């Protein structure tokens, strides 16, 4: 039993070492390419002054990023994931101006310069660290082959062969050589994965986002979402103001006028007064109806009264398509987040009704490990594109305020799957009875 | 509200202003009919609905008319779920027309239903193409709509300006199409409304 376990462990260690050696070979290749690309990039940058570089640099940079991408991949396979730090490049505009602009955005991205430094260092580090595992493996195998008898063949052809510090000229010496090569083999098996992991850490220090760029991208995100929030809020307030002004306010004025007229005609023309009073009552009902719609748009009553789960059930009930709702949200979220999720789901469902041509939708909402996750699946025709519709963009922007994300998968022919994720805490047990 | 009801010769046995007191009053006094607001202290959420549901769990069939600033199909479904009648769910706006409102109260007290036309029209808009409701003719649908609002055959006949016999024929046809076994007529009416709300075949208990 123990033997089996030992064999299993040894087998796994050897496999890992072999993989690491293979990655080492890839690293040697990247080292060679690093040298070439370093020289080309440096020249391209220098030639910007001559004009040629303006065309050359935007052509070389994608190659550099492909190479660093390969290094990130190798590192990820060594268990060191590295995030991509590049700033988004603006779309290439036609003409010379576009190239100049692209050059500028490449040159102002700090990641470009860190890449360049990586290329220079990797020429050496990648070569050395990449070659080490292979060298160890080859050397130990060579020793084993020689010490099992090849040394005799060698001696007959008149060459006195040394392995390590042993001259292979007799069987005892050959045995010693075999021991040394076994030791080298064991050393290779133990060290190879660590060598490539070492390179991965080296790569991360230069190819990953620097602390500064992490903070910078966070700040960019915050200022973007902040201005989004301000815009959305201002638009909402304007809409509410307009609705109140054109709706309830106008109705109340009309009611007041009708009541005034009724008052004047109460004695002289009771019939006309009665008609006016009925009109006034009807106008009151319309005003109330408008206010109800407005309130629903600001904060739906069921959401306020029952929370997210029942509010979603309520929109499902009102939807013209079959909606299956499953939920597991054991508590209430903070009101703004709850409202954002509600309106996002409501909008998604609206989209399904309007565009998807679906007859069945499922909505699953659950809260796990500090993350609220809502999945909306429909059996419609698919082909929804978040970059086209303003609705989906709007949902994304609203959720981004809460660091939430919307992921959409909608191949032509369906089905469409929308996944909404929003980090949030639940703060009290549910109060609803259902 | 108390004044309005007294002017229509109702005797007010209790008037309470919060959720727990309401539930207490409902189950101890067991009024002939109760008029309940959805939002009440202490939390101003849905105490009225919760109290009404709980009271009817304890005293099945206790007639309750729920009033609200807004009507929700979700709540309507919950209120109708026990299928025992004597339930109403209206917008507060309906109080403006006091005759119709008092009529609704009396209907609920008599074991009937009074659903707000808004609930019904939302349902019509939402689920009209679903089985088995989709098998109903437009006229039958109209009759079912009025039935759901709580109108009697006489009232429906008056509204649609047809004979009572015709209405009886429509209702029978509706019951058959919705697969409701012949039983106590008023119970069947509630079940028909339920079928309407669920958009599926109502379970006949």
C-alpha cells in the first residue's frame, strides 16, 4: 500500500518536473524572441524622431504584447496568474493622425515601458532559468547511459571520459558516476518546477499591473461610475419633475377649477354643478393613477414592502410571457442595491418581451458568499448585443456603481443568458411570510 | 372612513391603527366584515395583507376587504389562495364612489369577492393567451372579468345589457371550459377567479 502511494507520488513529481522542463524550453524560445523584439522596439522608438517609428511602433507593439501574453500563460500554468495591465487602446482612426494617436497612447501606457524592461531582462533570465531544467535532465541521463557501460566503449576508442568529478575508467568509478547522475536526476525532479515558478514570479513583477496602475484603474472606474450616477440621478429627477408638472399638478389645477365652477353653479344650475362634480371626481382618479405609475417607477411598492424576492415574483406575474422564478435571498439587501437589481431584472425581462420573441423565461436570484447573482435565461431567438442597445448599457452602468457586472451570452438562435453579479451584504432576516 | 360607513348604517365594532392590534381585533371580535389598509404601523409595509392572511388562516372565511394605494397581482393571488370567498381587494380610489364601495363591502360580507378592475385588466393584458383561459370567447371573458370583480349574475346582466338567462349560459360555459366541477355556485365563482389569477387550471379541492 505504502509502496503504491510512494510510486504514485513519485510519478506525479516526475510528471510535474517534465512539464516544467517543457515550459523551460518555451521560456528559452521567449528569451530569444525577447532579444529580437527588444532591439526592434528600441529602434522603433528611436526612429519616431525620424518618422518611420510612428508606423513601426504600433506594428511591433502587438507582437510584444503577444509575447508577454505567452509568458503570462506560461506563468499561469506554473500557478502564478498575472492580470493584463494594458490601458485600452482607442480605435485606430484613418490617416496619419490615427497612427500618431496610437503611438502616443502606446508610449504613455506605463505597461509598455515595463514590457520593454521585461524583454531586456528576460533575454538573460528566461534563457538561464529556461535552460536549467533541461540541462539537469540531459546531464543526469547522460551520466546514467555512460555509467551503465558506455564508458567501456568510449575507453576502447581511446577517450578517457569524465563525469562530474569522476573519471570513468573502472566499474567502481562507473558506479560512483551512476550515483552522481541519480543525485542529479533527483535534484532535477525536485528543482525544475521551482525554477519555472521562479521565472513566473519574475514575470509577474514586471508584466502584472503595478500597484500604481491598479489604483489608477480603480480611480478611473470610480470617477466613471460617479459621473454615471450623477447623470442618471439628474435624468431621473428631471423625469419626475416633468411627470409631476404635466400630470398630477395639472390635474389638481383642473380639479380645483371644476370645483370652483360647481360651487358657483350650485344654486343656479344644480344639474351642471353635479356634472362638474362627477368630472372632478374622475379627474381625481386619473391623478391618483398617474401618481401610482410615478411611484412604481421610483420605488415599486412590493419592493418596499416585501423585498427583492417577492418584487421579482410580482413582475413575473405581470409579464405576458411565462416566467419561472426561483430565489434564495435570506435577508434584505441595502435599499439602493436592491432597487438597482430590481430595475435591472425588470429591464432584462422587458427586453425579453420586446425583442427576444421568447415564450419562456427563467429567473434565478440567489445570494452566496457576499455576492448576489441573478441569472435570466430565455428561449428566444438570441442575438442580443450589449454594445448596441441603450437598455443593456444602462443596466451595466447602474450595476457598475455597485461594482456589479452584467455578462450576456446570446448566440443567434438563442438561448439568451444574462448573468448579473453584485457584491453586497444582507443585513436582516426576511420578514415576509411567503 | 368610520363616518362614511356609519352614514351607510354600518355599526363600527372596532377601529384600530396598527398591524398587531388589527390581527388581535380580527380574531377576537370576528366582525361580520373588516375593511383593512395594506400599509399600517409599525413598519408601514404590508401589515394589512399579513394580518388579513393570518386572520383567515385562523378563522377561515372571515370576510375582509383590503384597501391599498396600489393593487398587486401577487397580493391578489395570496388573498384568493384559500378559495373560501368573502374577500375583497380594492384601490383606495374606489372609496370616492361610496355607493359602489359600500356595495363591495356588502358583497364581501355576504361571502362574495370584490376584486379591483385594475387587477382584472392587468390579468387580461398579461395572461390572456394562456391555457385554458385562451379557450374563452371574448364575451365569456368579459363575463368572467365582471364575475372576478364580484358582480352577481343580475349585476352582470345589467352591465352587459343582456338577459339573466344568457349570463347563466355564459357562466356555465366558463365553468365547463375551466373544468370546474358543479358544486356550490359561489364557490365555483371564486375558483373561476382563481383560475383567472393563476392563468392555469384551478385545483378543485
